[in-house]
């Protein structure tokens, strides 16, 4: 079997991590058991470009149990857990191409190794796999039935491809499932981002001015958790509706030029480029902390920092300190990449349980229904999303009410009024 991991001897501790995560993924476990029994993916070849973590490992195992021939590469050079990668190869017979800290050349070499499997389904976290297929591996397109995408950033890229008429096969936007973005983006990103910042810096958040750039679901989660730990939260936005929402949620909202002068910590969660740029970096205080929890490292203007600094020091693991020409110190965490995965372990397994349940069932849906799908971006079918929510509630021991027939009739009628 082909693979490229850091050290295959790490498999034992990796397997323990995978099993630990599985304890908190009851919905995916139920799907895995069903897949193992019914083999709905028999004959499918799946190439996945995802964060190589213990939670992702359980998704890969589910797909293999369903009959798929599975291959995994990393969607971020800093997010790979090397022991988990080793265990997937040694203990589960799954091809993996991922090494934590791999350079850009190796990153794309691994993507191409995953594509050498000639997949009929692609799975993405950021759309690097599908963009490589469309730009450099077009010979593979005729064999692809469809794909899935996990992130806001990736969905933005894919909708752009659809709008421009260059998308060559259907995509299910897992990120837009309610059981994904309501929970993964808000509660998962909220907790794991704070975790990454604290592991990298060991600072006290209480009393700090914490600037959140972007108030989407991820930004909401981070703001909520930072406030809960005693930080004074400031939100930067370009969308007037989200800006009002942030203010009504109890956060300060201001222009970036104002926040730059007072912020202690700046975090970007937008999916856009250079949102922490010259407007902030040229004015921010000495010894400020800058981090990103958007998918790509483009959110922080690292080019500006490199051009306007006289020295760069790795002051702590995952902390690069830029000594600016005016002697201010700017501390960038995890090289500007996803701080929750670069400096910590990413989302808790109980959150990823729902996200990866969506992934598994979306792959099954594509494999069984590709002939009905057009070359466009789809949301997760509502019946899948609702089923996952119901399974999650059941696993938590929670029962909820149902509408009575009288209530259903009332909601469907127009005759009844005051």
C-alpha cells in the first residue's frame, strides 16, 4: 500500500487517540455500523483532502466500512496529527499522505498522490482537491460523480466556480448543513480557537481587549467564548446586519483603525484576504497577538509584516515575533494558519460527530444519486440534516415534543385568524 507519513511507529498512540475520539461520536458510530452491514459505498473510490485528526480518522473508517476504497491527504500543512496518520495506515489499511509541517511542495505532491487513486468522489476542506482536479488533473473529471466541501472558504470558491460556469461536477456543501455550521462553526471553532491561542501563548484572557474580525458563525462562537473567559470583545465587520447583531449581542463594534490602537489580541475568521492588514498592523500596540481561524493563511497580511520588520524570532512554539522597523513587536500564531489546528487539536469530537455524519451521508447520497445532480453546489438534503439532529438528540438522551395533528392543521391553514 502506498502512503507517506512521518513515522509509522507512532501508530499505537494514534490508534488510542482514534478510539478516544470515537467515544464522543455516537452518530457517526451508528452510521458506521449501518455502512458495515449494508456496504452502500461498495465500488466507490474516495479521495479526501481533510484535516488529518482523530475525528477525521473515524470518518475515513466509516467510509471504508461502507465498502469504499479511501485515500486521505492533509488540507492544511499544520493540522496533521502524525500518530493518527500512522495508525490509519498500519491499523486500518487506509492510504494517507500527510506530515505535520510539510512544505508547500510536499503539500501539493500529497494532493496529487491522493488524486492518483482516480476517485469517483472527492472530499474537500478548502477546495484544494477539486481546484487541482479542475486546473491540473482534468483527465480525472470524467470519472468523478461528485464531491463534498466542509468549509465556508471552500464553499465560497466553489460557488464562484459555479457562477463562472467552470464547475465540472456536483458538490454538496456540507458546511451549509444546519447540523454543521450552527454547531461546528459556532461551538467547535469558538472553543478550539481559544484553546489554540492559550496553548500557544499561555496568556490570561480576562481583562484583555479581544478583537474578532468577522461575525459569522465562527466569529460568534469565538466572541462568546472570549467573553466567557473575561475578555472585553470588540467586533469588526463590513456587513451592517452582522454589525448590528454583534452590538445587540453585547459586543463593542468599531472601525478597524480604532480597534487597532487598543486591541491586545486580533483574530480573523472571515474567509477573505488581508483582513488583518496594514490598517491594523501599522497602528497596533507593542507586543500584540495576531491569529487566524479562517481556513487559509491569507487572512493576515504576512507580506506586510515581512517587508516592514527587521527581525523575526520564534519566541515560543507556534509564536513568531516580528520586530517591526519602529521596534513594535507583533506576535503571529501558527504562521497565520488555523490556530485551532496548528497550535491545538481542532474541534472536540462531539462537535465533529455531526459534521462528519453529514460528510458520510453526503458521500452516500452522491454515490447513489449522481445521475440526478447537475454541475452546481447543493446544500445537504434536508432529510439527512434532520436525521442527524434527531440521532444526536437520541445519543444525548434528549426527547422533544411533536406537533399535534391540530397544530399541524393550524400551521397549514389560512382561514383561522383572530
